[in-house]
């Protein structure tokens, strides 16, 4: 099942995607009020009704898709987690981390799957990073890698948009990763039971149709299980929390190509769909 947040006729709701249509789930998820975090918290009890619900499908072309999880408690991301990307980092003088390298991406940066990305007023070093994102479905702490699948609600396509000068001139990455609009994701949340192997999916970035990144999640250095074991040694993960798994090689800083106003950035992951965002000057 694919769950999307969408706006239609002045209202934002959650629906299930069926082919090129979406069925509003409002009648069977009372009290959710368009909050994916709330829905995920209640999903064990609501799931049967959601699956059984058959309403009129609205064409996807008639709705605006919104960021699937609008109100997570946190959004975390791991850096330098694909082998070839770690190599290109080393070539630029960024040492390969000896342990999992985590940073927070502030939730105020969340953005819809087809909404504009801001070219900041204070930088021209705007860059893309295609990433597989997963969303936590169950409150958890001290999860072993082998059991990590049980706490994942589903998967999304994400762009870990980065402002390189702000990122690299500070000892922590957070500030250059958290500009408004710099966490577009979606187009919907594909629930985990529809993704038999999240660590074997093709992942690609195109800028104005030109291929920039083309890899597979089977090249992750630290897999999803190891990530969840590491994170939950430290903190409780909650339903709705979003985790980005790193980007492969081919980022703009290495190619010497920054994103400019008017550029169209498309990121796709096998079976999860695509997101597409236009760069605009920050209003
Ligand atoms: Mn990243």
C-alpha cells in the first residue's frame, strides 16, 4: 500500500494511491487530520479498515501531493555512506568517517515532492543528493540490526539538498543541510511490506534531463539494520521519524556544477516513484 498526503479542493488529507488515482481515507481514519505521524501511530488498529475502504478515486493529476510525513519528531541523515561517494569525498579532502556519521536535518526544511527548492540568498553552492529515506513505524530503543525491519513503516524518495559552503565551513553539517525547502521527499510512503529488499533498488538523479547520479542501494556502507541499531543505542525512535540513508557518487560539488534557478531536479528510486523539484531564487 502507498499512503500519500494530498491537497484537493482546499483540504489536506491522507489517501491510498491506486494506479493513477488516490482514494481519500478520511472516512476511516477519524481524528488523524492529515497527520501521517498520527496515522502511523494508529496504523496497527486502522490498517484493516484502510485496506478495505473503497471510495471514489480522484485522479492524481487533479491533486497536489504534499510531503508524506509533515510532522515528524525528527529527521536524521547519514553522511558518506556509499562507497564511491566516500571515495569522491576523500579526493576532496573530506576524510572517510571511522564510524557512522549522523547529522540532523531540521524538520523545518521538509518540502513536498513537486514543490520548488530555494536557491538561498546567501549562497550559490546549491547541490542535490538522491537518497532512500525510511520512516519509523514503531516506538523503539536498542533495536538489533536483525530486527530492524520490524520498526520500519515504509520508504520514500528524498533529496538531501545541501548548501556546500555553509555545510563544509562548519565542524557540524547541520546548518548547511537545513535551509528551508531543502528536504523534499515523497511522492508517497510505500509501506514496508511492498518493498521486499530496500537494499537493492536503483537510485538516480537527473538535472534538466542529464543523468548525474546512478547507483543502487546495494552499495550502502552501513545498511539500514546497522543504522537503526546505532541510532537506537542513543535515542528512542518514534513513529513518523524520517531517516535518510546517504547519497551515491556524482554530486554537483565533485562535477563542478551547482544548481541554478530554473533547474529541474528529478530523483527516482525503483518501485518507490520519483520526486521533481524546480530551483527558484529564494523569495
Ligand atoms: Mn546526504
